[in-house]
C-alpha cells in the first residue's frame, strides 16, 4: 500500500576461492595459526625458482610466437611460487595478469575477471575463457581449476626451513657469539667497571667478574677459578646443521631438483644427472601442459621442448645408440631383412 514500498529481496554477494579478499583472509589465517608462509624468501626456494625460470625460458617453442622467453620466465616464476599463471591473449602478444577471478561450468572456466598491471595502477577487464591462457600445476580434485605451488603442497617442510633460517639469523644477530666471562681478582668496583667497559665495542665481548675464592692473611690469590668461560651457544647440540640440510633437501625435491646438486662434494656426473632429472621429470611435464593449453586456445598445435636446449640427455649414450642403429640397419640391408619391421618389433616406430 502506498506510501509503503515492497521490500526488495537482498542480493547475497559471495567471494570466489581465488580473489584478492580470499588471499588476504588466508594470509591472515596463516599468520594467526603460526604459518607465516615466507619460505619463498629463502635462498633455497629462490634458487629452485631460478632453475625453473631458466629452464622454461630456454624451451624450444613450435607453433606460436607468443610464448617468448620473457613470457615463459614469468610463467615459470608464477607457477613455482603461486601454482598458477594467467595471461590475457591479444592479437600479437600475451599480457600477464596480476590478479584474476573466474567462473566455472562443469569444473571448466568459462569467464575471467582479470587485473592487468600497468604503471599508475592496473585495470580490470572481463574476458571469456577462450581469450585467457590459464596455466596451473598441482590442482586438487576438489578444485581442478585452481593450481597449488610446491611450497603450499609441502607447508610443513616450508615452515621448517623458514623457522630454521629465521632462528639462525636471530642467533647470529643477537646471540653472544665469541663472548666469554673472565674471572678477575678482588678489586674496587670502579676498576672493575673501567676494565669491563674497555672490552665493549667488539663483536665478541668479554665480561669480567670477581673471583669466587677469597684469600686471607695476605696469602697468594688462588688460581683455581681464574679461567675464562665461553658463553657462545653450542648449536651443534640442537642439530641445526642436520635439520637445515634436511629441510633444504626436502624443498629441492618438492621442486624436482635432486639434493645432490647443492651438495658441497658433488661431482660433474651428479650435476648432469640433476639437470637431466629437473628437465625430464619437472619441467618437461609443465612444458607439455603449457603446449596443450596453448593449442586449445590458439587453435593450432603448439609444442615445447626443454630437453634439447638444456642438453638434458646422455650425449655419449646417444652417440653409441646412433652407431648401433646404423650398424643394425646396414646388417639388416645385407641380410635382406625389412628394417621397418625390425624397428617395429622393438617398438621403435613413429607411432
């Protein structure tokens, strides 16, 4: 009835699982629960990320010119630290998105709201799924459209590495390293203060205390307790070296890097094997995923190969294989055996 108006139904607004608000709330929740999530600031993680960047940026790209080394390096860093990388496709190039939100249908993205970075502030645009190159690794079955970084999948180890390096940094900053307590015979307080003040200003300070043994009847001062005592913390009992090495090795394995690569006593064959393992089991599957996504969005076959540029293969073994194949083909020709049929018997055909 006039002048009353009908009450409009309230519109409920919900946030998606990948928006900026969700990230802020998750970061706050991690801070409250004690997981700071700053393991990516350590040198171990940054070294692994650099290997990912270098490996993917050198990949041989066939089928498109949009996947430049710079774009592949950005994608590798985003995948390593965030688990996802989103690019907005224009007519001639890819534009990386700093933030995005998406809607799905049957677990497949159909539309995106992208935040594109720019000087003076970015801008937000809406794009269909066919206009967006969405790369993701480590997706869970509950959210196959959201990727997870290696650090997020190994949060306990990442937290241990961050805690260990933070604790060591605090010890080397505030700990009494090189400090000692030196006994001193009985003397006036002013002399003791002047003597102790003279040692200040050094990294390893020397503290002076009076002797606990007192002489009587003018006899000689006892020397039993006049020995300096070191107050530097003994970190070996806490097994900091072993724990730090184990956490670093675990983080390297999460990124697909053999821990022997960072070992101080590593050798050339071990370095080559670690590089081969990184390229074959970590980067090449990511490159295949990028090629598949680019092929679907660009409408043409796109392939990426990181094995050849990184030389992640046994050169000596390949040379011996070529020699054996040539000899086998020559022998088959002399014997009148069909070489194609012989290769198919050992599963060496094109198919």
